C-alpha cells in the first residue's frame, strides 16, 4: 500500500478527539477527583502499543478507565505528602494549548513571544526577591535541574576568575539541604560538600558557617566556591539565615545560591517575607511554580543576578547554532543544562497574568494561615507532639508511642480509605509524620480530620 503522508498528521476525525480531550480537561479541572488511586494499576497491563494502532477512541478509553484511575491526585486538598502541587485551572488549561502549539522555547528567534511572556513572569519573581535589574534566567524542569545548572554556572565562574584551581572544589551545605544539591555536587560535578551543622531547627546560620570554615585546613577552605542556602527546607519548612551566610559568601568571593524550590513562593507573603532577608544578594535563586505557585508540572524558575555568568557556562556552540548565537538575543537555552525546551513557564504566566499577583499573595497567605491553625491543633492534641516549629507551610508531628511501622500502617490506611495522602518521615532519627500545605483549598478541618485519624 502506498504510504499516506496524512495518516499521522491529518487523521480523519481529529477534531472529535481534540474535543473529547478538551471535555475531559474541563471535567478534570472543574471536578473533584478522589485523592487516592481509585483502581490498582491494571494487571496484566493492557496492550496498547501495536503495529496497527488501537485507535484514538480506544486509547482514550484505556487511559480514562484503566490508567488515570491508578494515579494519585497531587492537587487534591488532602494530598499533603512530599510537596504537593495545586495548579490553577487556568494554568492547567493553558498547558494544554502550549503542548498543542509546538512552541519552541529555546530561542528568541523561534519563540520571541513566548520568551517575552516567560521573562515577565520571571521578572515578578526577581522583584519579589529584590534581585537587580539585570537579573534573568529561565524556566527549567524542576528544582533538581535548577540547582545543578546554578552550581555549574557558579563553578565555571570560579574557574575563570580564580588565579589557581584547587585540588578539590567544595560547596557549603547542611543536613537539611535538598538531596538534589548533594546529588549534583557529589555524583554529577564531583565536588565535595562541606557540612555546616544546622541549629536546633536545622537552619544554616552565619555563625555556624564561620565556625565550620575557620576549622577547615587552608587547602580545603580554598576549594569552596559556593554556599547553598535553603529558603524553605523540604522536610521541615525552615528558612536558613540567608543574610548571615550570604555575608560570609560575599566576603570570601563565593557564589550564594538560594534553593527556594518549595519555599521561595513565601516571598510573596508579607507575613513571612522578613525570613528571606539577604536573598537580594543571591547570585542564583530557584523556585518551583509547580509546587507553591500554582502551576503545572514541570516548572522551576531559575534566576541569576548576573545572567552573563550563566550564559558563559551554559551556551552551547555548534556550526548550526551560529544563526541563533550571532546576536545578543535572549535565548533561554543559554541559561541552564538543556538546549531544546518547551515554554514551560507559559501556563504559570497565563494564570498570573489573568488573576494578578495580589491573588497569588493572598492564596499563599491563606495556606500559611491554614498551616498555623493546623500547628495549633497539634499543640492542643494530647496524642500529638509538634516536632519542629516550621517557618512556612509544613507541619512535622509525632504520635506518642508510635514507631515507624505504625506510621507506615496509618499512612497506607488513610490512602486506602481515601481520607488523605501523607507519608512517614524522620526527624533526627525519630519516626514522625509531616504534611505540607500548598493548596488554598485545603482547610483547617481537613487537617483536623487527619490529626484525629492518629488517635
Ligand atoms: C528545597 C528543594 N529543592 C529542590 C527540590 C527538587 O525539586 P524537583 O523535584 O522539582 O526537581 C525540592 C523538591 O521537593 C525541594 O523541596
């Protein structure tokens, strides 16, 4: 049979399939999904990838009836594990259009309109942090790639500005620094981590950092090129002493990277803004809109105070790229470890533009108020202990007398009964549970129900 060039790209009945997908999207964003999987993953799995194709209708049915029900709803108000997501319906819907529009977000030449919109959203974040006018960056897939890209830029900068290269490069972190940073340093970059002991709540402080570096042998200290401060630790929701550690970094000519993948959104909330003092001196800063800024996966805003340093590290060179690199255009590809990229900041931009930044401020403040009410419930409960005072929207709590296995049983039972999704954790070896609130639809009553379930 002669090949039909239109078979894939102009299939008959495509409009009806797109409408069906749009209808399912409307239903999903307006509806109230169950928190847990409502069905186990189909076993044996349905055979869907075949030589002839099963047709869009059947593939869609398999998705809707067998596969989607085996996924947890991360945006459910009682999904409180890890760091949840809570994309606005506008962000979710716009993501659908972005995906269908084949927008290339890597270069100004190809995607100027998209880049312009993404940059306006990045500017809002840069202004919240008080970064300089020239600051800029790019949306990458997540905090992991954001942290890695920033640290690679930091080391390139050190390599090109130092008179001598140390035997081993090193970066200051704490035990609460996110695993992605340690992974970036040790496994990807072959860089040492200098462990600064956290204070009672795990915060990196200027005093502890000074004591740590003073105690290091000179050749180890000489290898330090950056400090990672965490603006909202994942497990505890605690913000490091950014001003204190930043001052030491500046005095030593070290790069200050601030990891706000989860907690950076708190910059928009007046009630906690004070905690971030010093972030305005960051050389690089990340925050994930797919966490507490109400956008869709996968989206991390990566900002540099001086983007030229990042460009020097990340811009790729090849004959076929000369056409893009010839002008001083703003090419998002130049600011992280990637080349091709989807314009993943657009769903965030669309929702932010439509709702306005005040609505974001209010929504983040609301989640903080609900968390504070939840922490109060824990303090008042005889069966529970508040393990650590969080700065942001995390609650870490322990049930008297419970071991790790009790938490694991409770967690599985909550999900099975569709009450909520939380997972056990540990704090300094002590088994406990934690929750994170990023969804403005989560209520104090939701938290009360969770806490009551540990009686
Ligand atoms: C503080 C912090 N940094 C980095 C990350 C990694 O982000 P991602 O999962 O988007 O790669 C997380 C994820 O929870 C985080 O909380």
